DNA sequence: GCGATCAGGT
DNA sequence: CACACCTGATCGC
C-alpha cells in the first residue's frame, strides 16, 4: 500500500484514515483531545473507553466505530495518482485488553493483517469466534503481510493461559484465608482476572471502592512495591500478587499448558538494581510477601507459532521493535514465503468502576468534578505542579476531596 | 499559562 | 530482561 493512506496506532499528520487497536498509552502517543488529522476508527468498546479517557475530545464527528467481523469499505485516494482507491477493513477481537482488535485490510495492494497487541489462546470461546472470523475472511485469499505482535516471539517465552494463571491467583488467595490480598494492576487489562477471582471466591460485591467490604484489593502497579507490602503488613497480614512477572518466567516453564506450581518468586530471593555512582549494582532482597504469576495479555511463543502456521503469510513484520530478544519473527518461521493509592495508614479501593455505570454518567460526573476543581484551583491559587498533578489524577478518574486543596 | 513531550522511575 | 504508566522537568505555542 502507498504511503499516506492509512495509519495504525500512529498519530502523525499525513494519512487519510487512522486506526486505533487499543487504548494502552504506548499506542496512543500523539493522540490528543484536539485530534484533527482524520477519521479515527476503533471498536465499540475502545470508543467508549476513549471518550472517558479523552473527555474533552472535541471532534466527536471524527470517531468511527467498527463492529467486529464485518467488512467496511473506505473510499480513499492514491496520493501519487490522485485516483480514487477503495480499501476494505475488518476488525477482529485481539484478546489483549478490553476493546483491543486486530485489523484486516484488503484492496488493490493485496491483503494484510495488523495484529496490534494480541493473545492467541485457543481454549477461550471468544478466541474461537475470532478464529472463525479470521478464517472466514481469509478463505481463498493469500495473506500478503502479517504485522505481528512479536513481544514474546522467542521460543524461551513459554507461559500458561490466562485461565491457568487466574487459577493460580485464586489458589494463592485461597491458601491465605486470613490475609489481606493486594493485586497490582494497570488501568486497563486485568478486568477478566478480577472478575474471575470474584466469581470463584463468590465475593459479594464484584467491584467496589469500599475497602472495608473486601480483603482483596487491586492497587496501581506503580504503588506496588516491597516497601508498600511491608507497610501494609505492619497493619494487617497482607500478601501481594503481581500478575505479570513474565521476564522471570523465561525458561522457568518448560512447556505449554504445563501445570504451574507455586509461584517461583515466593520464598525466592528477588533481585533489585540500584544505581551507585552511575554503576549498576545488584542488591539482593529477600521478600516473603510477594507472589508473581505469569499472567500475560500477549501471546507466548507457541501461540505466535500456531497463529503464523494457521495464516501462512507471505511476509511477516514485527511491530514491537524492542522485543526482548530483538528478533525478527521470520527468523523463527522461515522466510515463509509463507483506585486508589496506598498511603501511610490509609488506602482507597480499586480503580475499577462498576460495569453498570454508563459512559454518560461518568462524563457528567467528571464534568461536575472538573468544574468544582476549577473553582477550587482558582480559589486556592495552587501551584502549576499541583495543578498538573490534580488534572492527571482527574483524568484517571481518581476521587478528589476538598482536603486535597488545603494550602 | 497551558498542553505536549521527554527522561527517569516502578 | 517486558510492559504499562507514573512523576517532574522542560519545550514551545
């Protein structure tokens, strides 16, 4: 395809149509509320999340929602000849985080698939549907280029399905019936895990910000540390679960689908790096509070391999340049012509909203808070740094109280 | 004064 | 050693 036609997860001026695979921050660099370079296509779920994230998005008319599994025709033009060109696109569930999709394009240039970030588990019924859509759409068609999420495209990356990992998390929680549990999460991507936990443990309130109702809490990953766990343990016996410890998993799990034993980090010495005089030194710190579980929203190597073998693309291009091994996918597949923060003495609940809360009510509430915030900001004459800090927190949906404005 | 972006951290 | 996302500083309109 010519340059100047479409962009996927890239937000520079110069394309005629822009595609967003999912809402993680590293895929939206350059995308701002003042977006104006062209129509922005995404899934229904991403569109909803998008509007809560970019609440001042002023070009609603540029947002285009794509249903999954349907072909859409885009009338574009060739930048070189000026002639009209039609491109067809289909969005397919990528099983990465809520709303994440892959995009399948076809046109005069041939056929290409951009996976975005994706996980290709075969056991999940949702994955079955995506698989069906993909195969149906590609029936009798040669896939010319596969733009592939090659994050873990190295045979040494071998970890279990998210359901297995979720089971491990539940086992850890069950084996600590009298402990508080804190689970480190990012703002988007561990919802299924939290839902699984609440379902298996029959937690009464599925999601709540009232921390007195539950011993299991989700906290932001950036506030999850050894120090945090030690501080929490001064108050109540608490274990922390990190559903993401993948780099440490390299070569630990010997095969796909293996039953995974107790978390390897528990009771095992963890290492921490510290900078001394500009030189990296390793400080060994033993911790007894933290479990890591290999819960990944990216495909492991065997899943990537299966995916590539299924699609038989003519060419493959990795989309993650800083992939661990920094390995081009084709090396492996031949040239295939083929919430809250924890503070001293106090913590707020998970930053997970009730599923019944609508986008409209979130936006309306946010609007009210921002208005009130504006009044308080001018009344208290706070510094720019404090203001930036407050606005960032507002954007994340964290509750702001009057005391935050105290001089 | 403000949003956007970078560097450096977890 | 990944990923996603935080903070504070700086840039540029």
